[in-house]
C-alpha cells in the first residue's frame, strides 16, 4: 500500500489517539488517567488541524484540554481519589460486556475502513470551504445547537456543585 504523507500523518495521529485513550482506561491513578485524556484531546486537535478545521482544533484545546480538564482535576483533587491498589484484574460481567462492545466497534471500524478504501467518497467541489470556520461554528452553535450547548454547561455546573457537596464533609 502506498500512503501519501497526509495519510501517514493521519494514521500516526489516529494510532496515538487510540493509544492515549486506552491509557485513560488502563491507568490506575486518576491523575495519570486525566493526563492521558489531555494527550488524547491534543491528538484529536491535531487531527482537526490536519482536516483544515483550525477553529475546531483551537476550540478542542481551549475547551476540552483547558477548561474541562481543569474541572476534572479539581474534582479528582477535591474528592482526594487515590490509587486503591486493587489486587489485580477481575473478570466481571460489566468488563466482559464492555470488552465485547469495544471489539464489536473495532470490527465495525475495520469493515468501514475497508469499504471506504475500496470505494472512496469524494465530496462536492467547494463543499468544505466553510467547514470549521468561526462563522460556521458560531452559526451552528447559537442557532441549531443552542439548547444542547446550554444544557451541557448547566450539567457541568451541577456536576461541580455536586462534587463539592459530596466532598464537603471531608474538607
């Protein structure tokens, strides 16, 4: 298979994203897990930048790697979660179902990639000129997606207040 430089960079970023996301799950220490999640956010931002969606890439770093991760680390430190030192991996029903679901998603991804590689889709000329621009993101965010945007901000606020209330007796 001959890959162009752009495809090779995309594959490298995709594998790095999947690897860092797997570290989020595998890390026993919550701080290490949060730092792996930050790495995942940066790799995703690089993928957005490669797709010429620079606005979305910058928003990915500012909003997720910046604000959301600060909130997560604040909650982790406030609740003083520590490494519990579990004796080892236990096979539970939830882990088996989660592993089966992850394997199923992986198979679906491989099949979709094989189908796409055999018959690549080409877009209309000029269809991606507005994709990822500040005007396009702002237009969608404040018209079509205003209610979900505000609901997520309210949900994050409630989660932060809930974490403070839960941790208050120990603080």
